[in-house]
């Protein structure tokens, strides 16, 4: 029972790294978390998050497969590994969607300078 609770908590914490603003559905006062000190640096390192979640997800998934095939367990490891790989995919999709170079966008993102430079 404690193992499943740990898998649920770790999975939920990993999912919340994709968009911490989802916590505003629990408490509206938690809005703006992505602009607070520790989280803004974590979100800024999204490429590193992709690599770390993917690497840890693959290792946990391999452990789950080995435990499932050789021993009588591994369900928790398989679920957590799949969740971590899904989070890595979500972060990678977000990077792909926004672009690594952060080009000008029509949705209010950074814009190119207009006019002649002085």
C-alpha cells in the first residue's frame, strides 16, 4: 500500500513539473507559481528536465521489466517508469512547440525588434 502511494506521489510531482499552474484548481492563491523563485529556474531548465526524466524513466522501466519477468513483481516500477517517460515526452513536446530559439510569436511571446537600429 505504501509503495503505491509513493508511486502516486512521485508521479503526481513529476506531472506537476509540466505545468505547476494546474495547482490553481486546488487553491486559486497558488496562481503564479511559475514566476516564483525556485520554480522559474526549474522551468527554465526544461531541456535538462527532458534528459533527466527520460533517463530515470528508462532505468525504472528496465527495472520493472526485469522484476516482472524474473520475479513476481514490478508493477509499481513499470507504472512509475511509464509515467516518467510520459512526463519527459510532455516536456519535449513543450520545447518542440515553443522552439528552442524562442522565435517571435503571435501569442504575446518575445518579438523581434522593429525599425532600424540606432
